[in-house]
C-alpha cells in the first residue's frame, strides 16, 4: 500500500505494521559527515547554544559563584587570612552580643516589615479603586520609591528628631498631648528651704500647718527664670482679709530681678503666678480649690478653714518633649516605619495590577447575593489575590534580609547598636574592625538565611507555570 507524495512524485512506501498493529518509528540517520549531531526543536545545535550562553556563564561564575566560594574559604581563616581556624569564626560570630542583637533585629524585620507593607499596600490598592482621583493618589504613595534609601534615611532622621521644633513626628505628638494635658508654665518652681511649704510624694507642695479663716496665706516660690515668666503675670499683691470665713493668699515669685527685696514678703517688683492651682486638703481629701489671678492672689471658701493648702503636681509638670523615637527601645520600630513608608507604594502598585485583573462578575454576584463589602474583601478579593500577595511578600522578605542603608543612616550613635542588623554588622566588622574572617562568616550566614526564601520563590514560580499550562 502506498500514498501519493506531495508535488506529484512517485508513491512513498509505508513500512509494514508490526505484529501488534503499531507502526515502527523511523530510523535516525547514523552520524556521519552529513549529520552534525543532536539538534533542538528549533534545529539549533547544542554546541552553538552553549557558545551563546558562555559569556553569561562566565560573568555568572566570576560575579556570583566565585565570591561565594571565596567567602566560604575565607571564613575558615583568621582575620589576617594566614591561620586556619575552621569554624572558629562562626563560634565567635554567635558569641558576640552585637551580632546576636543583629540576628534578633533581622528576625523582627523579616516578620514585621514585609507583612505591614503588604497589608498596607493591599488596603491602599482596594481603597484607590473607590475614589475618582485614585491615579493621583497612587502616584503620591509610590513617589517615595523614587527616592534613594540614603536620602530617605536622612529625611527620617529629621522626622524623628527629639526636638519638637525640628522633628515632625514629635511636633505632632506634642500637639496631641498638650491638647489633652497642657504642660505647666512653672515646671521648675519650688519653695525655698525652711519655707512654709514642704515637698510631698508625687511632686506636690503642702503647707506645714493648717490655715485659718480670715488670714492671709503667703506661698512664696522660686526657680522660674524671669525671662520665661508668662506674659500675663503682673506684680504680686497682698489680698485683703477674707470675708465670711474665706481664706485669701498670694502665690508668687519671691525673687526680685536685679537684687533687693525681702524674703517671704511680697515686693513691688516681684510677679505673681497666674493660673497656679491651690487646693485645701483635709484628711487626704480636697475640700476646696482655687486658681491664682494674674497678680498671684487667690480666695478659698470657708470650707478650707483648718485645712492644709496644697500646690498640686500639675502646676509643675515639665513641658512634654515628645517620644524618643530613636531611643534604644523604639529605634528598630522607627526604622521599620521608614521602610514601610518607602515600600508600601511598591506593594500597592503590584497588588493594584492584580486587582485590575480580577473577574468582576464574581464580586458583583457576591454583592447581589447579599454579601457585605468586608465579606467580599475577605472571602473573594483576598483569596483571588493570593498569588500576587505571595509575590509581594516574598520579594519584600528577600529585600529586608539585606537591609542596610536605613539602619546605617537613621539611628544616632547612641542607639546604633540597638538597631543593628546583619548587613550593617558585616560592614562594620569588615571595614571598621578589619576582621575579614568573621565578616566572611557573617556573609555566609546571611546568604544561608536568604537561600530558603529564594527557593520558596522559585517553587512558587514553577507551581504557577504548571497551573498556567493546565
């Protein structure tokens, strides 16, 4: 049996079927002068493909493989590179408290920073779909990505300044705090030694003896610089005796600028303490209270008879200086905040791209069935975005394991050890301390930490490719 060949040629013989009914595979031509070896589907010889890949392989070996092998070997020698110490550098690495702090901080970074940045990016991506100026908003949020890590570190070094007049974060914190608990104008005021007032627990001052109706009580204080006295303060005055059992008195600055004056007596050049609160206390309870006027005078009702007068600690509250963002306890979290500010825009853009590709009919069907927005978000949007969220999360995890710039620039010298991470410790050990052996051990340890995350990413990519082929 034969078939007609294309183009009108003669019949082409068909090989006979095997006893099982199948047609045997055609034989390959033997290697010879006319056959140049195995070829790919695109008929490209493997040797030619290898020739094109050779420059990339050389660069990969020179820039990646060789440094890794060299670091492994170098980590087995001492700082000079002459004496073999085996795993001694690794033992020294884990016994160093600075490196242990760096490992702990890297663990905090690995858990907190990618999670917060991804979650914030998800929220921003969902919210920007609901506003008309979403594109402009995305541009603003993504803009920090255009700034280098070094520049961002300098920006946040200023943001976290302790002085509220310079640091934005503390300016906001002080404003909010003073809205609910205003600081005193007399934080350093105190009585003179052997005065009628004595200090009590909590920062308040209490008269040593009870006061009686119809008497004038003088409460002299010192310690406030004349140039920081409130503008509303007026020259102190002695009040007239109280009527109907009232108790009157004066609380003032017992100090005359330029010298002169008499102790424990009101002089014309001395100023009153406006707004100073005075309380009458009996058996530990406040029975009456009053505020001093601009000239320091105050009046208490007859219920204060026989009570001791107290100047509560609120009168002497120090001005709120804000939060020590770059102190030992908060410095790592503050630097993570700067990182999230930079990378939340990156997460938002990637998640927003995934969100744009979601099948809208599923979301609308859920809403028609009575699902609320939170249910739609939690049960439909997030599961469908799981592959994109995985990409963002793994990318940020690899990124934070190598974090260096922000941690090197933002913390001040006093808190740098508390904010230490492995990349910064590697730099300091190699270039500041000059110990190349321990520095190589740190680099290998950091490489070991990154490899599992990279393998996880490769596995995820392969799984996605298999699902696409299906």
